[in-house]
């Protein structure tokens, strides 16, 4: 049997030989690539996560700016009201505050009517708008797909009057506060004349003064009023009306914020939180009306 021969380097084809310097350079390059990949794997997800955060501009600013409708302040004054003093609409303010809480930010209200609220979003002066906006195509504004308006509206009329059905409101005046989603729909569907007032309390006072054939408001408001003795001369019309849809708007191109708002509205609906806020507002309004009727305000 032949003995194992020592390997002769000269017998190895030249193209298979690797000089020591080439091997060292190759290993160094591979190590550098591995180190770079490790660094990217650590930093890239963090960068992507930060870019996908809802209300990133608000987070950098430290406050969420939400455009909401203004109302005269103080809301409890019955006599001559200084319309120059304004405060946030209570319902919109409650929604904006909870939205900011869920986003982990303090809230700052920007008082603006619907058109001005849309313009504030377009100009980057607001992060969101809760101002009764209709869903509409707009390249500079994004809308969450779920409406935040909910519940049912009712109409209150004189007990012995000649308004017996909703259709009898055709051509007649109905009292409601500005932005009331039930009255807006009722006026459109039954061809009634909507008289909008700055404050819900103003609408109630005007209706009692005989300025309108009906008061249209949230069913919780009507039910709370009918529990008071001074409202025993009125009765609700049979049936209810659904609220006109309204959507929370955010800045265009901010997909993360639009998704966050959509999920928030869905959670509000599932938990019946919106109904709770509406009921709280109704109780507060009925209490204000009771005080007004009993002359408990300074005026």
C-alpha cells in the first residue's frame, strides 16, 4: 500500500489559492456588514415606529390642538349675554379631551365654526377638528370613517297644539342649538325652518316663548325636561329621528392619526361612552333650564 504523500502547495491550482491578506480583508468586510445590519435592525424599527405614531406633530409640540365650536360664556347667564365671551361646546370638548387622553397628551381647544375648523386643519393650526363636519372629499383633510354622532332625536310640541306628526312641521319653525345633529336632519327631511341658537338654553327659552312650533333635541334632553312641572304643557311627537352623521377630521396624509381616531370612535360606540356623555349633557341642560325658570340666575 502506498504511503500518504505530503501535500505539495505547488500542486494546488493557482486560482484556488487565497493569500492571507485577501482572507483577512474578506472577514473584515463580513464583520463590518454584520455590525451594520445589527445597528440597522435596532434603529430602523424605532424610526418606523416613531413615524407611525398618531399625532406625531402634536407629540413633538407637547399638546393636542383640537378645533371645536364656540359657545357664549358663561353658559348659565339668562339675561343679557355678552356674545363676545366664548367657551368650547361642552359635548365637543368632552370628546376632544378623551381623544387627547387616549393619545397621552394634554388638550388645547381652538374655538372655530365648521368652515374655520376645516381651514385650521388645512393650514396645520389644528391636529383634529370636532365641529360637526360632514364627510367630504378634500385633499387637505382626512376623515375617520366612523361618525361620532349617535342616539335619537325627539320633537316637543304644545300638548293641545295642531302639530300631531313630524310632517306637520313642514314650513314651520323648529328651535335648536347650532350644530344640533337631530334638528339639522329634521329640517331637511320635513322641510321645516330651522332656528339655530348659540346655546342649547337659548333654544329652550325661545321655544317656551312661542318662537317655534317645536323643540328638536336629543331624546335624553326631552325626557329630562318632561320630568319638570313647567314642561307638563308639552308632549313629544310620536317617533324619533336619527342624528345626522358628523366626523372627526385630521390633517391630510396623517394616516396613523386617522386610524387612531377611527379606533377611538369605535371604542366609544362599543362601550356606550357617547351615550353617557350625551346623558350628562342633557341632565346639565335640564338643570340650567330649571334654574332659569325659577329665577335662580343673576340677570
